[in-house]
């Protein structure tokens, strides 16, 4: 037994009380002199978990921003989180000070899953190289040209067919929507789509959705209390998440093998082909570029793009449908615009975007109000950094509170109201204020912004052109407060869907 433990054990209750008070005072005094941003009072060991447990962190952060300003600290256990709020502060960190605010923090759980590979959770040279490769391959495949559009339109048509089979009944759109959106990613990554009856594929898609729901909380708690991994059972679903990783690897492995066998270097079909071609070229280059391409890196990159590209876009579409139920006038205005410009027969194309400004503004308003990635992905600094008069310690996780921008009434008047018109210029053109950054900004900006915007446009306009969405119970609309995981998703809801051509008047 060490001396410290012996002293504690021999203390009477009064001395122990005095010791605890002195300990806490020293702890807070030290925090203050360290010049770490202030924040809500935290309790030893648990930090601010008691204040956050069971509550929506976004609402708590709004309250704390009013009290402590745009830069405040929160403790999850002993782990320090720095929360950056408001456009000016976020822009200063991610853009002006991009050289120091573009790392990712170490996270016990994510390190275990990602092993430092991929792009989303990687840092340093490895991240820079993989991001460059990913962007290069996506550009080669034709960002903005019609190979992506064909792929997206095919999936939107499949979605419409699937819904038609179930029209006139109440439907939860989540699964079919997620499957169609993930098939777009499969088209880009693997050059093929999967049937909605393919159980292996459905399992992979469902696993990614489940992980997105639990990974956020699980990784934060595991990081604070690593001993939780040894508890029996699977309280934090960490074992399930690791099992899901194995299922994805098996799914991926088959695709990797078939790509290896059928690769034609003069005719790349998809992202995987392009990566394999670069990998081959690279193997003959100098040692300097040695670790840029590998099978392991490709697997991690594909996993990242598949996950990031599916949950975000499908969740945005689900929110859009939910807001259309709450704001039927917006749904009708979108429909009227589509009917005037396209009619009911011609399928929307990306060339129609500038002719459908109200639909375009409805998509932007959904991205704003629902704030799909409200805290972006945690950032970190490579060393202690002096920022706005505070020290941001190297080991802290930095949360980018994008939600605080989109719900700032000084930027977006009546932020809780769903009003696409706010994105209109007086001339009727769509205009995005500089503060509108749902894909974040700076070096870590989302890779998939262009793909996502194409998908949102084609899926949403074709859905509104074909169907009318109505609530199952007009006196009891689906809850607009969502669940925060890796993304902010709506709670499960049902919707009644009617074919426009069958609708006379409602
Ligand atoms: C509505 C759809 C989407 C939204 C709102 C969204 C938003 C975001 C946000 C906020 C970040 C974090 C940036 C940061 O850390 O500061 C991010 C990162 C990322 N997104 Fe997206 N995203 C969407 C769709 C996509 C798609 C379709 C793809 C893939 C094609 C994708 C791939 C990525 C990747 C790879 C990163 C990591 C970038 C890095 O760490 O450098 N996202 N996204």
C-alpha cells in the first residue's frame, strides 16, 4: 500500500471532508490558472456527464454558450472537450488557424476500429494523403458530370418503385431510403448496385446505421472509462460494433478480389479500380511515396466513404420528408414549381437545378434547420494552442458546434421556423450566406459535398413530383427533436404516401 492510500485510510471523517474541499479548490484553481476555457461546474471523475445525461447536448450547449461565451469547456469524465460556437469563432479556428486546428483527437474506441487509417478519423500525413487520393479518384470519376447523375437517378427510380409497392399505407421510409442512398455509394465505389433482397448487403447497410446511432456515445464513454470494455455483456454496444466491422470486411473482401481479377488499367470502372491503378503505379515509384497506397488503406478509405456517404444523405432526406409533413405549404410550393417546370412525366435532372430555386432552397433549409452533423467530427490541435485568450490543450477534443451557427437568430431570423424563402435574394435566385456551412469549412471540409447535393436534389424533387406525403395522424405530427449519434437523426416515424396522379384533392 502506498503512503498516500495509507494516509487517506487513516483520516477521520472531518479530515477527509477538509481534504476533499481542498482537493476540489486546488483542482478548479489549477484549471483557472491554466487558462483553459471556463465552463459549467464539473464533478470529479464524472465531469459534466450528470448535467448531460438524458438531455439533448445541443440544448445544453446553447445554454452554456450564453453563460460562458463562444469558447467553453466541458468535461466527460476527466476528458476535456472544448466547444467552439458561432460562425466567427469556428471560422477563425478552422480556416484562419487551419494549420493547428485540423487534427483529430485520439479516441480509444475509434483507434481500435480505424487503426489510424482512412480519412475521417485519421490525422497528419496519413490523413492528408488519403484525402488527396479520395478527392482525386472522385474527380476522375466525374464529380458534377453525368456518370454520377445516372447512378443517382437509377437509385431514385428504384426508391419510387419500392414506395409505389407500398403506397396508400403508412410507411417508415428509413430502411428503403438508406438502402437506395447506400447503393449510390456502391455505384461510385464498386461500380455496381445491390438488390434490395440481397441479405448480405442489407446487413451491411443496417450495421452502418446502427453504428452511426451508438458510436458517438460509446466512443466518448469508452474514452473516459476504458475499463468499461471489460464489463460483461455489451452495454455500450462496442462488441457489436467490432462484429459489424468483421461483416463489412467480408463484404469488402469479395469486392476487392473480383476487382483484382477483372481490373483493366485502361478502363477504370469505379473508385476501387482507380485506387488499384494508382497502387500499381506507386509500387514502381521511389520509396518516398511508399506508404501512400495499400490494401489496408483502401479498405479503410472505402469504409469511410461508404459510411459517411450513406447516413448523412439519407438522414437529410428523412428530415426533409418530416419537415414537409409539418409544413404542407412548402410541400405544395415545391410540387407546383416542379409541375410548372418539368410536368409530371419528365424525370428531374441536374440541369434543372437553377430552374427549381424553391426546391433548391428547401434542401438548404433542411440542411440548416436539422443540422445533420451538428457537432461536425471532433477536431484537435497538434500542440497546446493559444486561441482567443485561452489555452487549448493538445489532448482536448474540440467540438465544432455548427448547430450554434444555424440556430443563431442574428444570422437566421426565427431559426426554429422552416422557411426556404430565407435563402432567396430579392430577384428570386438562391443565395447562401457565408455562414451556411453544413459541410463544415477549412481543411477538414466534407469530401462528399458535391455528391450529396446532387443526391439530395434528384431524390427529393423526384419524390415530390411523384408522391404527396401526409402525416399518419394530423393531430400528432412526428417529433422534430431528433437523436444525436454520429449524425442527428429524426426519431422513427411513419408517413402516408399517395401517388400524385391519384391525388385529386386533400
Ligand atoms: C448531407 C450530406 C452530408 C453532410 C451534411 C456532411 C457533413 C460533413 C461534416 C460536417 C464533416 C466534418 C468536417 C469537419 O470535421 O470539420 C464531414 C466530413 C466528411 N464527409 Fe461528409 N457530409 C455529407 C455527405 C458526405 C458524402 C456523400 C460523403 C462521401 C462521398 C462524405 C464524406 C466525408 C468524409 C470522407 C469526411 C471527412 C473529411 C476529413 O476528415 O478530412 N460526406 N462531412
